[in-house]
C-alpha cells in the first residue's frame, strides 16, 4: 500500500509503549489507535503521556475489529511488542500491506531457532540444550551439567523481558526446576556466561544495517526484582567496542534475515579474550530508556522509528549527535520509599515512580526510580552514572 494512511493501528499485548506512538507518524490527519489485548492494564509506561485512544479488544477478534473500525479507510497495522510481532505480520498480510517484519520471524522469536541459525552462520552464542517437554530426568540434568556447566540458565524459548528466566546454581536446583515445570513445553537450558554485557542497536532496511548505537550495560540483566540496578551507557561511535558491536549486529541480521524494515536489538557478552557471544536478538526496539538514549546519541528514537518503518513513514538515517548518554533503573525494595536523587554535572532527567514515592508494599523489587543522563563529554556521563548507581535512594 502506497497511499498515506488515514488510520494507524498500534498493537500491544504485554509490553507497554515507551514513547508516544502519535509522535512516530508525520501525518497530522491520520487517526492513531492503540489496540490492546483485553485485560491489559499498563498500555503506556508510567512516564509516557499520550492522547492516543486505547481500545481493548480480545486477541482473537483483532482482525474483525480492525476491519470494522477501518470501514474502508486506508489503514496501517504496526507494533513494537514482541508478543504481537507474529499477529502484526499476519494482519499486514491479510490487509494486503507491504511486509515489514523479517520473513523468517521465528529466527528472532524462538531462542533455540535463533541460536541454531546464528551458529550455522559462524556467530557465537551461549551453549544450549533443547528438549520437547520438561520431565523429571536426572540423566538429562546430568547431561546438562556436563555440557553446559553450573550455574546454568533455564529460559523460555519464546518470551521477552526476562520473563520466566531462572539461574540454577546446582544440581538440586536443576532437579527442583524439572519438578516444578514437569509437563510444560517451550523451554531450554542455556550456558551461564560471565563477562561485560553490551547491546547493539540498528535500523534494518531490506538487509541494509544502519548503525545507531552500542551500549555497555550496568549491572546484570537479571535480578532487578532482587534489588539489582540496571542501565547502560553509550560507547564512542568509532571506538573498538562499538566496531565489534556493529560487526556483530551485521552478522546477526545476515544470519537471521534482514528482509523488511525494522529495528534490531542484539544483546551480547564479551569474553575476557574479546570474543562477543550473542545472548539474544530482537526484531523490535528495546525497552527501558534505550530508545530515549538513542534519540540523544544518534538523533532517532528507536521505538518511534520501528513503528514508523512498519507504516512506511519516513525515518532519517541515524547519525552521531556528539552526545554520550546513559540510563539507570533503580528498584525500590519491599518496605522502602525513595527520596530525591543526587545532583548531576551533566544533563539529567530523574523520575521517582509511584512505588518509589508511595513505598513498595509488595514482596519483591519494583520500579522505583528512572534516571536519564547526557553530555557532550562521555566522562561526565560515566561519572554521573556511577553516582546514580551508588546513590542511597531510600529515605
């Protein structure tokens, strides 16, 4: 479809929007509608303001509802929710829209298929052991320990945002996991990798990879609910670590499929010898504040770019702005309440979230504070990030 759309439907099911979807599209006369799965409460992240209407529709009725609501208007269907990628691709095909998602979408969604495709192309991944269904099997557990070592990671084949991921540290925990998950399908075990953790982001247009940024993570990717602070900071665009990230992203897209127009987010660990090892690759924009960091660092908000690309809206090529940027999320633990954050040297945006302001009455860590940092001096950003990471946020 080449006509300017009169209505754009943005699908969400589990992953809240992290940016105002209306800002993604340059068509002032187009109606933007968020179509959310029935029962989904947090359609927008707490800090996101948007006047876009939200319609809660049972998942099984999405196609019929959109057909009726569009009522002959020129429509587009887009998403940045990993749990909606297959639905979005199917709806685009049903409505005769240009394919924008990767043709081999399973390579980006199924983590076993992903590793198999990457390994076949010579891209290193964590070692893994796949099985059809979880069963209590001491021999299989022993095989996993022998092949993958301990600790190891139990991971769903198709989930996002670390849902369901567990680190199993000894054979007893592995056997207990088997008992708890017995009879379930869709799991695999993965080697536990240690090393510095990174992400590489790019825009993909029909196989052409346009690099946006490479970031180094602060803290482990798991453990937010247990009190671990998590964030990342941008690396110099022409530095050796960024070169490594760009090359890895190119290799990942070539292995998994670069058809269509989308954002790619690759997470990886760098071993002590410098070898990058892929953890996961997503055909969508990343969450947290990575999209806002990309806007500061490369002039493009990754989430808004991903939505625009699917709809055929113009998206400029990313280019370094001269700013370094970083973000940090701080969990508030049960019984805690947050006060003010520190004073920073560079640019900053600090938001104390509802659980931080009112106190955490739950039984695990919750989203308590959000920090966004930027400066033309990378050392200033790193110093401010270290200050935020070590700050006592409680009062």
